[in-house]
C-alpha cells in the first residue's frame, strides 16, 4: 500500500499519522508485503513531508511488513543525508526498509526553491545522485573519504519511481526494480513497462525485471457504496486539477453528477487505473490489471475518509487477490498474488 497520510477535514495531523499506523498494522495482518509513504511538501491535506520520520514511526510499531518511501524526492536532498537517514532505519529494522526514489519536487515551485535553495536541477543530476546513493549504501571501500554512518553496507533496496519513460529507462539500465505512478498518471503505463522490460540489464540487485504499478482502490460491500466512498478521492483529484488543494473531504452523494462533463473526463483520466466497486467488481478489476500489465506487485492507494471503511476496503481487496490466486493456473499465480 502507498499512503499519502491524508489529513481529513475536521481532524489533526496527529490523527492522520495515527490512521496511517492503524492502516499499516491492518495491512500487515492481511499479508501485505509493503507499506510506503510519499514525500510531499506544503500541501494542507498531506502529512508525510518528513518521510523518513513517518517510515520509522510505522516500522517501529509493526513487526513484519516492509516499510519505505514511495518515494523520497531525491533532488530535494543530498544523497548523503538520504543514505544516513535510511541507513539508520535499516539498522533499527533490519531487512524491512525500502527506499523508493523519485525525481519530481513533490511540491510547488516556490516551496521547491525553499527546499533546494539555489540549486538548479539538470537531467543528468538524478542518475548521478542515484549512483552516489548506491555507493553510499554499499560496502565502504579502502580510502573512501566520505562514508555514510549509518548507511554504509546496509544495502537498503532501491526502487526507481516514475510517471514517464525517463525513470523506466534508468531503472532498466541500472537493473533496479521500477514502480510506475499509475495511481495518478496512468497514460504512459503500458509504454513505460514495455520500455523497462525491453531495456532491462541484469545487475547484482535483479536478474530479471521487477515492476509494480499504482492502483487507486475503493472497495465496499456494493458497487454503489464504493462509488460513494470514492467521492472523497474524486474531490481531491478535482482540487489538484483546478489548483484548490484541501484536506481530504468526507464523501458526497452523487458528486460526479454535479460536475461539468470536462471535469468528469479529467477525473476519469487521472484515475484511469482505479478499481472501484463491490467484491466481484474489485476482483475482476484487479484481474484485468494484473493480466494486462503482468505487474509483479500492485501498489494500492485507498484514500477513504472513514478509517473502518478504509480497513474494510483493504480486507476486500486482499480477499479478492487470494481468490484470484486460488483460481489461477500456476504460470500466472505470481502476478495474481501480487501484494500491495
């Protein structure tokens, strides 16, 4: 699961963090493989800006599930700082920390300047910073003058994240796992996966390509209830599109029907990979995505306003994936049992 740590209307940041923890604990009980949080800044409805701190908070109160970033926006940070932070987490929670990396700022231009000061990013910087981070997290070498401590020799697993072809090609060239941000930018999903798999070069990390895809998920006992719960996400997406970001809003009956056709079309484009519905609809939607993309993992994003209904949504998704796994031929089982 990918969690934006949404701050809900009428609630506090502290409550948002507690909801994230409770969700992570539930995901762990369902057998999810990972729980990632995303770096965003200066956004009133998102509380995961200090991403490494949130990762530590969740990892410290779970037992098995891998916890990580989806992702750290590497241009906002010096690689040494990232290596030390995630190296510390890896020492505290061995074999449980993931480090997903993105190259977007995760914020607006003014905040980007506040984060980076006078640094001007070029296309060559991100690949170079990824290589430096790999070096800092790997074994220290004789004569190495700058050593991440903690960090050196922790071998924290790196993922490259992206919504275009740039990171797909970089992940392929470095032999790293790749996660595509189809939970908000599905347009280039199939093309990015094709490029990643076609250009993949085996590495010490991976012998074959390994891809994950983002899936907005709103599951409920009926299709109608799921559409109602999804209206919180519809409102968030509309706010992003028109530049009016707010805290996560409670669901609104018949929200889409109140919009102009172009607004509905824009939301549908943004959420093109979404799976919304009752148990059978969710089962068929996940099957279709898994079959179409052959993704190794599904990254579920479930911004449901009510905590209990959010947890129930994840339970329904886990049950659907388990049912698909039980029904699948052995040669497709790995795709259908993809953990979020």
